[in-house]
C-alpha cells in the first residue's frame, strides 16, 4: 500500500470509530428526550424518526467535510470528471455512498476509494442500527 492509501484508510477507520460513538450518543439522546406515554405514543415515534434522520444527516455531513478535505490534498485521488466542488456536491456524494453502498453516478479514483468503501460500510451499519432502534421503540410504545 502507498502512503496515501494508508493515510486515507486511517482516516476512514477513524471515521468509522467516530460514527460508533456519535451514533450511540445520538440514540441515547433520542431515547431520553422523546415524548413518552400513551397520550404521546405517535409523537414519540415521529420524534424518534426525525431524530434518526437528523443524526444520519449529521453523519453524512461529517463524511462530506472529510471528503472535501482529502480531495483538496494532492495525491489522495479524484472523483469522476464533472464532479463539482461545492458543498452540495460533497453532500450528495457522501449521502449516496452512505445510503446505497456506493451506487452513485460518480466513481472514486485513487486512494480516496478506500474512504468511500468505509463510508459505505459505515452507512450500512448505522442504518441497520437505526432500524433496530426504531423497531425497539415501536415495540416499547405499543407493548401492552
């Protein structure tokens, strides 16, 4: 492996570890502040859903910032020709990579591919974790 690949891999593993801590903290916060009780059962579920959506958007934004940082440095790689360099472009690429296991119209070239791979793995893991969490909240809400 090249130095650039090792560096990008280290950033990607760091992002994965950070996601674990951020996501756990976010889930605990959602659990603590969501409305409880029979009178607010639907509101509690909506709050959980909205909280998870905001949590995932934050995680995607974090990846977009890291992608922008690394792609600005020489030697870490590029994305497909035609990729812009606006915040919306980075958010789009990070979001699609995070939520679809990397199925996007853009391709990563060079060492940055390793970060995109870890971003896809992270997204799969976090979305699955969130689905399990909301299923648990649903069960707690409607348990007799």
